[in-house]
C-alpha cells in the first residue's frame, strides 16, 4: 500500500489531537483537584460520589433535627425549672402559713403571693416554642391551661412530638402537659384528660389558697404534703428531660463521626492525587511537544511550495 503525505498528515494530526486531549484532561484534573469532571470519565466513581453526597445530605438533615430537638428540650427544661422555682417558693410559704403564730393579716399576705404563683404556673404552662405549645401535645396551636386554671384542650399522654435523629432512630422531645401538671383525679400519668378538667398542680394551689383564706390549719398542713408530691413529680420529669438531652448529645457526636467518615470516603473516591497528577501533566506535556516537533518533520514540501 502506498503511503501518501495526506495519510501521514492525517495520522499525525489524529495523534497530536489525542495527545492534546489527554493533556487537557490531566490539566482539568490538576486545576479542579478532582479525578473526574463528567460521568463518562468514571461512571462507577461518579455513582459512588452521588451515594456519598446523598449520605452527607441525609446526615446534615439529621443534625439539623438534633439541633431543633435540642432547642425544644432547652425551652422545656427552662420552663420546668421555672415551675420548680415556683413550687419551692410555694412550699416555703406553706410552711410559713402552717405556723400557728401567724395572724390573719399574715395569712392574707401569704395567700396573695400564692395566688400570684398560681398565675405564674398557668403562664409557664402555655409556653410556646416557634409558635408551638411545648406542653400541648399535638394541639400545639392552643394554650394548655386557661385563665380559670382548667385544661383548654383534650390531651392524651401519648401525644408525642418525635424527631428523626438518625437512620431508623427517633426521639420524642415534648413533655405532655398531663405528665407535669396532672389530671383532675390527682394522677400524673393519666392516659387522657378532657377540656374543662382542673390539673392537679392547680388544684393543689387552690386548696392551699382556700386553707389560708379560711384559716384552716389542717388543710394547710395537708397542702404541704401535696406540694411535696408535686415537687417530687417535677423532679422525675426533669430527670426524663436530662436523659433525653444526653441522648441527643450522643446522637450529635455519632452524626459528627459519620460526617467525618463519609467525607473521607468521598475524598478518597473523587479527589485527585495532586503530586501524581502534576507528574502526569509534565509527562504528557513533553509527549505533546515531541509530537508537534515530529509532525513538523513529517510534513514535506509540496509542489505548491515550489511554485510559490
């Protein structure tokens, strides 16, 4: 077969372009720091990267959920703490009111302060986080307790607000109002309460106020034990909140570890070895320059060059 100049030039141009394309890809890899730019560069690698990015997005959503859950727990803890302070003050006043040396005027002053503490309990019971009642179960748009000291809503003990904080891992963050404030029958673990019922905590304040207003020493002494029972239940609720907060902290630590692990896998899958890439680039640059020089020698003068 006769080899013509055109055939040699075509082959030379094809090889030079191939070398230039290889050099360009290596240059892209070096400047971007990534092994591949297009799915066609490494279909399997791109598929793995998509999975890793999906995993990272999911983990970031879990972390946002944990942050939101932590904020809910913080406002709940703060509210329960305020009620605890109110109950401690109520206990001090009850002990003072049970003292037989108090005058009628003294008990009137104690009663007045107890009434203010009762109002504070109602105010805290209706605390909201981001517009949602923290003790109102599923009915987060409604106040839990009305000004009359009775429940505004029907409420079930299982009305839990859950956050997804991991793969197949959820945690309920709300304290249902009946668990903290109690039911009309004096129970703090009633399955269901109805609107119009008076919470036990409010009833304790009302009985104490009645005892002070009527100067009923026996009733005041009984109220002291009821306040103690209410405080005991509140401490149990605070322990529950603390346990959930600790769990959220452990979940956040686990998610941070997962983020680091997946990020490492992603980097290993798609980040280029810069040192190797630079060496490859210099090698391919030399090959390209050599192909240009060789091509210049292949192209021989034609008849047209002599006619000029």
